[in-house]
């Protein structure tokens, strides 16, 4: 197998990096990682050595470069189809892809107003109407998926899939900003947090020393 390298940002802050990283860990793929701390004077130049978009994550697979979190997950699911990435029933797959795409292309208020800062816990946050609308949509989506797929497993569409990887940063955000959740969503959060891979990411984030002031200041708003 040609070598796989995932280039990521800081584990504490880079929500897009977490998604393919977790999907790859959960699938059981062996890969190396290169961590480039974001928003430092040399970050942009370092990222551009690997990524045409100038953003992380980016995957290097032999001579092939794939950038953008969802494209990386889709590429891996195609290349390594013996591993588990998506549900294998067409209906379940349609839901998993839809909710993954919804995360990838939406929830701008949540992303902007609740930036991922996984080592910070239970911070007070002012809920603006747009932020509340994003939280409401995510909790409705999680609740509906858990109701539909509970007989197949404990994750959004039953077994762990790319859909869960796409929402993993939201799990950290809801903890960091102390968002109140219904029992189904709380249970789903606990399932996600119990994943050894997610704990591994969190411990690595806690061990990082960089501080991104934009994010740390946002905590006080
Ligand atoms: N749509 C992209 C978003 C990637 C993205 O915004 N990455 C951020 C880090 S989480 C980044 O590289 N920021 C550095 C910069 O913009 O200079 C994806 O899904 O991968």
C-alpha cells in the first residue's frame, strides 16, 4: 500500500482536520500525520507546500493529493473499500451522505460563533438567533437519526460512519460552550466521547501549547 499522510492543523482548534483523521482512525487505516499550527507567520507557506487550497486537512497518498475534508473521506472510502466508511444500505447511505453534506456546507453561525476549542470546558456563550437555529437543526437531525437507526448501532446512522466524523467537532463545541441537550443527543455525545480515537485527539489537543487569540477571545463574547 502506498503511504498515506494526513496534514492537519492544531488538534485543539482545527475542526476540519479532525473529521478525516477520525474517519481514518475508526476505519483502522495506518497513516502518518504532519501537524502545522495555524495562524502563525509561517503557517500559510507551510500548508501551501502540500495543499493547493492553502487549507488543511490535505491527504497525500503516494503521488496523489486530495484536499478538503469531505473529498478526503470520499476518496478513502473508494480506495479502501474493504474498510468501513459509509452505511451499506442505500436508504441509510442517503441519510448519512445528506447529513454529512449539510454539515460540510452549512452551520455558519455555529462555526463562527462557537469555534472548536476542545480543551476548554463549560464556557458561557450568548446564544444569538442564528446560533440557536443552527443548534436546533443539529439537535433535530441527531435526534431523528438516532430514532431511526437505534436498532443498527449507537451512532447517527447505526454503525460509526463518515457522518459521525463530520459531526465530531460539534460534540466538542457543545461541551466547550455548555449547550443543553435532550437525552438522545446527550447519549450520542457520550457514545462519541467514549471512542478511544476521539480521546486520543483530545489528549493531544490538551498537550498543545499554541493559543489562537481569535478563538480564545471569542470565548468571552
Ligand atoms: N472546506 C474545507 C475547509 C478547510 C479549512 O477551512 N481549514 C482551516 C483549518 S480548520 C484552515 O486551513 N485554515 C487556515 C487558513 O485559512 O489559512 C474542508 O472541508 O477541508
